[in-house]
C-alpha cells in the first residue's frame, strides 16, 4: 500500500470544473456506526475495531488536505481491509482512494501505482481513452449528478458508475482494457442552500440523450450548490477479453459491411487482443458459393495466407480442392510439426515455405450450416496451441454472424447485379438512379483530365415503416427434427451392424455398435448443433466408409448394406425425413408470408410510390420508406402515410390469420409472431453503392437502425416474458405521442373484428444502448375471414 499523491488529470482523466470537494473520514465513521447498529454477524467486531482505531486518532480532523494523508497510512489500510475481500491478494488488486469525484489519488495498492506510474517506455498513459459511446465529459457529469440524486433526493437513477479505459502497452503493441468502478458510499453531498424542485425521472431521461445540452442542465441544478466530502473508493478490473468480443460485435451490427478492408482489420485486431499475442495472425473465409461452387472474392480472401498471390498453391486450384473437401467434412484442425497425415504434411511443407510455423482451421457454423472458416497461423514457434485456441470460444458465435453477413452481402451483391443488368430497379426510385447515371456520364464526358465518381443517391425526410414476421421456436423445431432423424438412423444402423457381426464375427463391429448405442442413449427430444455435428462426423468418417467398403468387396453382405445406403440419401432417404418435413413446413409458411407481402406492396404502390425492401430470415423483415423526396412530381400528403400505416397493421394481422390457417396442413405446427416498430419522425436514407442497398444517413438516424436490430427478442420489464407472441401484434415505440395514431387504427380494426379487444401497454427491458422502450400489444382474431380494405386516400377502410 502506498500513500502517494497522483493526479490522473494529466493523463486525460476528466476533472469537472467548479466542483467543491474535501477529504474527510467523517462519512466513513458515520457509515461504520450505522453498520455496527445493524450488524449481527462476526463482522460487527471488525467494524468496532476499525471505528475504535479511527476515533482514537486525535489528528483526524473533519476535513483534510491531500498532502496530509501520508500521515494516516494505517487508517487508510484499514479502509482497504474494509472494502476488499479478506482473501484478496494486495499485490494483484488494483485499488485506490481518491478525493471525492476528482481524479486526485491519495493512496492505493502497489498494483495500482505500477499501472499508472510504470515504466514510461512500456505504458502509454497518453493512450488512456473512453471506450463508451458518449464523451468522457458527459459520462462524468452523469455520474456526478447520479450521486447528487441519490444522496440528497433519495432517488437512485440508473446512470451507472463504471467507466472503461484503454491502455496500450508498447512491449507487444496490443491494448489491454480496464473497467474502473467508483464507490461513493463514503462520500457525503452537502447542499449549501435550499434544493430546487426537480422532476428527476424526466431529467434523468433527458441527460442520457447523446445531444443533451449540459449548459442548460447546469442552470437547472448548478454544481456550486453542492459540496462533496469523504473518500471515494476506486476499483479497477481487467475486461480485455470482453471488450475484444464487443468490438467484433460492433462490426457485426454494421450490417453488410464485412468486405470493407477497415472492418476486416478491426476484427483481426480484436482477435489478436483476445488471444493476447500480436504474433498470431487470422484469416476469415466465408463460405461463398455460385451455383453451389465454392468461390473466393478479393474481399473475402485478402487476409487469408493461403490465397495471397505469392503464396497461393497452384494458383489456387489445389487450395480449391482442399477447401471443398474440408467444408464437406468440417472439423477443427491444428497443423504443426507433429501432424501425421499426408495431406497435412503437404500443407505444412507449403506453410513452412511461407515462413509459417503453426496453422489452424476452425469451421464456423451458423444455423447448422458452415458459414466459413477461421484461419489462425503464426510465423513463430510455440505460440499457437490447443490451450491458446480456447480463448476464442466466446468470439466464435460472433464470428459466425460476421461470416453469415459476408455470405448475405455476397448473395445480395449478385442479386443486385442481376437486377441491374436484366431487370429494372423499383419504379419508385429508378428515376433517381437514372438521373445519377446521366450526371455521371455527362460529367465524365466534359472532364477529360480526371474521371469523376458517380453522385450519391439519397432521399431526405422520408417516413420509415418497419415490420417483422418471425417463425416462433423454429430453432427448437429444427433441433427436434434433427434428433428424430438421428435416432431413426442409429436404430437402423444398430440393426444392420448386428447382422454384419453375426455374419462376419468382426470385433471392430462390436465397438461400432457400442458407440452407436451410446449416441442413441444420449439423444433426447432435441439435439444441439455441436452434438449433431459430432454425430455426423462419426457417421461419415467412421461408419459410412466402412459400410461402403464392405458393400463393394463382400457380395454376401451387399443385400444387407445396400438398403441402408439408399435410406441415407439426403434427398430421398428416410433418415432425413423429419428435417425435410420441417423444411417443407417452413417453406410453406414463408411462401405464404412472401406472397402476402408482395401483394401488399403491389396493391399500395398505385396510391403513392414508396420504397419497399424485404429480407428473408426464419421469417421476413421489411422496410418501407415514403415521402415527397421519393416522388417529387406527385404532391405528398400525410394521408398517404396514414393509409400505409393502417394497411401495414392490417396486413400483419392478415398474415397471422393466414399462417394460423395453415396449421392443420402442416406436419410441424409453425406459428408466427408479428412486430412493428413505430417511428413518427422522418429520416434521411442514402444508397450505399458498396452494399447495393439503402441505409439510414446521419448519426441521429442511426439510432433507428440500432433499435430495429435489437427488438426482435426484447422482453417485458419485470415479467421476463417475450414481447412477441403468436396470435398477437406488438408495436414498439419510444414516445407515447407516437402511439395516438396507431391506437385509432387498432380501435378501428377491433370494431371490424380483425383485432381482439385486449390491447395492453407494456414497458420493455433495457437493451444494449437502448433505454425507455415501450410497446402496445393486441390479440388477433385468427378465425376472421372477411377482408378489410383501406380507402386509398383517407385511410378509412371498407369491407370487400
């Protein structure tokens, strides 16, 4: 423990100007007295001991100067013993005390001072920076006011008292990340005058906004009205691995941007941070296919060591073959000097020529399909091993989504090229592309010295509508189908192997039967992806080659084996019967949804042009943008928007009714959930040429996109119930004023008998980066058969 003054402000830690504070042991003494009066365990004796020591020191004045704290080392160590667990090792604990709400450190553990004052050539303190979305000043101000609210107003506002920093160590070039918690239990807030009245809930909500004007907030509740006394406790914990995974998640959330070089570099850098070694390199290879043939684009393969122009095996032909074989039988592989197989030795020889000492491949699965591979290699020996690869475990699901995004981007890109060359863009926006193309052609004709880029295609102040129809429990039903097929195949296989054993007497068959029975006993009503993959690996690598070999070489066994080989054919065999039934049910439901959405789009385009785009998931998501800028030659009226919103709500209910009507025809009862996100304010959208799609433009509008991506699995506050439920429509919103229009639509559709009279308003749990969400939820009369068609101009409806 050291009692040395250390001002973190010189390393960019934030100091709030005008904050009056003072060091004092008095809040701690009062805290101990209160705890002693309530404590009934053996801790009471320790609290009494500490209190006695503090009161016995006559030099403990009510307020102290920071430089005086060097005389109270014993008392400060007692504070450490109070706060930290008894078994905590001080040399490993990063802990300190500071002036209340100020970056002035008065004492701390050796580990804390080593971190902050270590070798100047090793630690870049100038690299200390916030890794929060908000600025450090705003984060700091929120914290100060949360202490005021709690201490003086008796209200705990969930703003938070944790701040994260990044520190870069020159010795390995990789940052480490730390979470700093500030404990204010031993801090008092003293009001210098009468407290002004405040609506704390509204005020706290306002100050969390990214564009909040702090100058106005300080006028409402100026800091000069308060004084802070006591001791602030600082605890630092490392969160490097968690932060590295979060950074990769940020790239995943930036939908369809994986191919951009800077994003790929960011992902690889985060993986290096996760592994804790700059000597480990990574390649990300999505499973891109054209007509079911594996292909590698420049973007997808530019960080793969095997696809580099100066490394590529036989111009990629051998690698193409190896990659196809690997993706057909994917499993984790670590290739180093200990490998035995001929193919692996050949690959290792090539890798050694490139200077690589160790190489590993991880197959990455998304929804039971191989999304691609993660390539891991090093130019140094003894850096890469199975133990170090375990660190990647938490990142694998995120990498899976990243590779899936790359596949979706690639597929969408191909689709956009087809549409561009062979079909027209949507009529509602095609005029804008024609205009941009003409300007591009004209400008480049006029400019002979330098070719100009094509102009940006954007639409200002358009109104967004978003909807999602999801297949409830599709993953569970898929897993059930896989488990049923696996059990059927194993039972069939055990019967076959029993007959082979009786005919041949091979001991090897006994071992196979035992393993099959072990697998069969372990399969419940469903099976996880990892287990299913291991079972398939066992069947395809161990059982099927053995049976095929016997089938070819032993004519007497052929009549037994051939029927089994027929049954395992993927398109016709019985062993995949249940998964085909599931796929057919899913296809039937999705075809119904898709047809209804297409009808909805075609029907309303004649009223007023709008942009419509749908995305296939387990169900469907769709975006609609409508506004004057999309059709500048046709006057826009808000009635068109209202009509579209009413029709969207109605169509979502009709889709639920139609998918419900399918249930008697489906061998697997797949139900749908309906979700709408309400946004009343217009936004700006821009066509991303690298992504071939429209996206929101501007930091304020990005919040709309973030909320859309995070509400599909949101739960109701306190109950934990999923918001989306079969037979109901959920409408998510931020501001109550946005619901007035929709409440009228709901009331009308209730009168028409399409919706039930069970409307409920609920508050939703906080999502990452999103607070204050609420929702309306209303039941659907799934048995209704009459159509309700909205009037094209007024938004009123009439029965067909």
